[in-house]
């Protein structure tokens, strides 16, 4: 007798289509395959084709069902014309059928503020391990594909490493950001070029799983050699823009005790940044160099002259006006990242478990709901992912996230979106 090949949970996830529907409607139509097709699948495909696998448009047939023993919930299957079968999971049920969204969405929302797992268990039931596993399981999805649903993958990126600890040992989270969302958060055991290339390489692999032709135009970095080397090796021809803010911070750190002159240094440095053209920037850098040589000394002078010597790098912002000249966007998101892991007492366990937790945080961050003030400030969008895509699948934030993880977030972008 021939044994069937082993199938991993990841493969199962890639054959699961997760779709929004109310529990009441689902109960009403699930026993009638014709109604499932006419009242659920067809309308959703017309409105949200990004949730369905490639080939769905060529036709499919209902292919039976199975009943989840955990939830006693009937799950329908479909078979595409190419022979591939998919199960259709309603988004009100959690992955692996471990429970219902309505029972856990409030608890997972409180994780945004660092509420520990044991506290969630005390208030919402289950145990701390349940909440930990529920959260980290989200890290198995493709971060890029789960976040970018209806628009091209951004080509102007920011990248930096967040310093963390695993069992007290230093580690680094290679973080990739664009358009206010996290697109990569891989844990690296060191900040060497080789290790960072592996970590940032996960972002490349996930992005190209969605768009095989994807390559960023620019990447803003803080100037660390390992970071620059990693991105240059991953994407040949990418423009690496050094963060101007970090250059100023190095000067600021050394010149705080200069009193009134400190403010004059700041005005002259930022005057360079706000130059309208390359020519104007060159003139202002020359004036800054002359002034610094006459009025500064020691390490402060060295830092200002170091900024002046990088004129060619600062000029890149004029060649790529849509790129990021400073890391402000990334720094804002990394503050949330730092608070989250600091409140959680950093990482404990293996590098693999730390990485799953880091990736889960990235996906949760993109879908956790904003405060009412932030919603108003962002035109009614409820979270960063909705602002990016201009689309919301459900008013429940966790349902919205789970729908976005359909097919583990691995579906390729359609050509018409990719070429825009």
C-alpha cells in the first residue's frame, strides 16, 4: 500500500480560503451547496477576487464537506478546474477550529497594550498557553501578502534593526516598513551582513511570492554597514538612501553642552535638508563647512564635517522625491515595537519561537484598530492595513485580519494590479 506524502500545516493553510460571513447566515445556507455558491462565494468573488486562488475564475465545483469535531461546524470544499481542492473556512471561526473570533478578539486586542497572557486567561478564560499559541500562530502567514491585498507592493522602503534579547542574549529584529505598515520583522542572532541578508531575505522571498518581478526602488537605512550590504546584495541596483535624521542625531549628541551655539548648528544642518535642489544643497553644505571650520572644534566639528562629506548621499533625495530621506516613519513604528516587547519581557525560548512572535506582532500591528481620533485623522480607515488597501472586509478587526490571511497570504498579485 502506497503511503500518502506528508502534508505540513503550512500546506494545509495554503489550501484554505477564509471568507467573511455572519454566523447566522452561515448556519442558514451551509447545508445547501447551491446557496453557498450563489449567496456567498459568487458575490464575494465579484467584490474581493484577491481572496480567492488563481484559477478560480476558470470555474469550480462544490466538492463535499467535513465537520469540525472541535466546533461541530460544517466546512465546505471546492474543486477548481485544475483539480486543486480548497476548504472554505468562515472567518468567524479561528484557525485550526480552536474557537470563535467573538470569544478572543477582545483579548488579542489588549495584547496591543502588553496585557500578559496569564491576565487574558484570568479575564477571558482558557490558559496562558492558549493565548500565546493563538497569537504566535499568526506569524506563520506571509506578512507581505497578508498586509498588501489590493495595491502594488510599495517600492520605497525603510529598514532598520530593533535591538532585542533572547534569553538575555542580544538579537536583532530586521524590520522593513513602507506606507505606515510593517512588511518584515525577522529575528537575527547578529547584525552582521550575512545574518541580516538572511533576515531581510525573508521579506524579499515573501514579496516575490506575491509579485515575482518585485524589486524596491529605494531603501532608507541608518547607514549601518551590515544593513547596507544586505540590501545591496538582495536587490542589485536598488538605491540606498542614508537617513539624514541619524546624521543630525550624531551631531546633537555631541553638541548639547554648547548652549546657544547648539541651536545655530541645528538651524544650519536642517537648512541643508530642506534645500529645494541639488545645487542649493551643495551651496548650503559649503557654507556649513566654512562656518563649522571657523566656529566649532573637536568631535562636534568632526561630526559636522562628516555630514558635509556625504553630500552625494544626501543629494539622492532629489533624484528620488518619493523615497524616504529620513527614517521618521520607521522610527514611529519601532517605538510601538519596542514597547510591545519590553512589556513582554523580551524573548524567551528558541530563535524560531522568537521569530514567530515577532512576525505575529507585525501582522497584528497592521490590523489592530486605531483609536477614534486616529480613525478620524485617517479618513475613517480603522487600521494601517485598511489605509494602505482602501478596503475593509469586516467591522470586527480580528475577522478583518483572518480574512486577509486567506491562503496564508501567498496569493500572487493580478497582473493588472502589478503593472499599475
